[in-house]
C-alpha cells in the first residue's frame, strides 16, 4: 500500500476496538481539520480501493453493504473473517 490515505484509513481502523467503525468525515478531518470537505473525494477513492482489495467493509444501518453507488451516511470497518451479509 503506497497511498497515504489508504494507509491512514487502515491505521485508524486498526486503532479501534472490536467492531467499531469509522466515518469518512473522521478520516478527512484527520488529514485536514480546517478544509476536511476537500479531502472527501480522496478519502472516498481510498475507501473504494480498500473495499475492492477486501481489506475493509462498508457499513450502513449496521449491515455490510456494497460501496458501489452508495449515497448518504455510511461507515467503514476492517473486513471481518466471517461476512455479516444477510437478507434477514
């Protein structure tokens, strides 16, 4: 991993306890607290790459969801050994 934003996301998630999650805004604010909104496209691109590599999962309303085309509020966490995807 040579992208500093990807490395930051993994580092922040590794520091969390259990199944805790992280919002894209938290990552962006870590990069630049004053102009964090400008960082969001870069953070989103890094999240997409990490999802594609199977390193992280996207969580919405407590469930793992597909990142492709997602809108609204979501969070990320490190990928779990057993998927939490269910249709129940």
